[in-house]
């Protein structure tokens, strides 16, 4: 999939609004995923999956950070994602 210049501008605009709250949103997204799709918990057998758990927050931070890094390097997605 190729993103147009307008698409890239829109993506950057959305992530600019997320700003410094990406870590919080990442943890919230994981908690919602576990609540909505309980079967996904099987992929994290070693995690404490309780709401507000440090492990869920840490993983949410990692995922959100990777997304922010990707958006910051939207013209080099392969390079940005290779760190994962």
C-alpha cells in the first residue's frame, strides 16, 4: 500500500494529537483488546493481565513507541520497523 502525501499528512496530524500520551493510549489499547478479545490473552501467558499491571503498561509503551517512531519516519517504514 502506498500512502499519498495527503495520507502521510493526516497520519502525522493524528499522532501529533496523541503527543506525549502515547504510552497511556498503548496500555489502554491492550487492556481493551484483552477485554474484547479474551482469546488474545493466550499470547501473553507470562504477563500479569490485571488492569493497570506494570507488564501491560510496559508492553503498551513499547508498542505505542514503535508506532510513534514509525510515523516519525513515515518515508522509511522498513528502516523504522526493522528495530522491532
